[in-house]
């Protein structure tokens, strides 16, 4: 309940306490929002790096496939040479 003293509204102790708590809660929520923005940014960076790694991994697998094909050809040539001898 507001009590008027000389035309100025004076808050009771309870009202002041409630407003202080609401202000504290607002600041805490602002801090959490800022932290969430940072977490989202970092998560976005991680996703980007993960995508990059997936691309590199795909390239490595493709390179291994090429090496596997070349190894098979070498083995066939060696077998052909062994049969001649």
C-alpha cells in the first residue's frame, strides 16, 4: 500500500523489498539471456567445425578408396607375374 507524504508516494518496506527482488530477478534473467547468446554462438561454431571435419573425413575415405583400387591392381599384376614364373 502506498502512503502519500507531502504529495510524494512513499513505498512501504514490503513494497520496496518486492521491487528490489523484481529488479534482481530482471538482472539475473538478463545475465542468463546473455549467456544463452554466447552458448548459441559457440554451438554454431562447433556445428560449423563439425561439418568441416565431416567434409575432410569424406575426402579421406575417397582417398582410401583410390588407394584400395590401386593396391588391387598391383596385387593382380604380382599374381600375373608369379604365374609366368
